[in-house]
């Protein structure tokens, strides 16, 4: 897997984790945080929990599958990404509009706040 693909996968797992973390078991949460957030190696995690690297790998893969299953069923990440795209379109329309600079700033502030809430 290329470096770019690994980065994309890591970003996706981190986003899915943000949405579905509470639906995972404590062990799944711990292993995913260690591997994806804290950048621990399989060996480091295995040593910490006194299990094999293969067991850590299998726990992480299973947790990834669970996250993807939740996304397939609930679609929270997909909806989030769609809202962000729509807000960016709105921001583009505001910047091209005939509104006063004050009104453009106000609208951009509103759009940015909506992005933060999402």
C-alpha cells in the first residue's frame, strides 16, 4: 500500500472513529487509539497488552470492519462530508454575490460556525 493510500485509510479510520467510537468495545477503542492516534506499532501494542502482534492486528482489523459496518448502516461520515461540501458551495456563492462586505463577512462567519458544529 502506498504512503498516500495509508494516509487516506488512516484519515478515514480516524473520522469513522470520531463518529462511532462509543459503539466500539473498550478494547477496540484502546487498540484503535493506540495504533491510529498515537501511532504505536503492532509490536508496541502487543508488548503493552502481553499478546501477540497477530492478535493485535486481528483486533484492529476487526474494529476497522465494525466501523465500516456502522458507516454502511448509518452513513454519518458520508452525511458529514456532504454537509461540508454544501457549506463550501454556499461560501463560494456568498463570496461571488453582490452583498456588502459586512454582509459577506457575516454570512461567512455563519457558514464557518455551521462547519464547526458539524
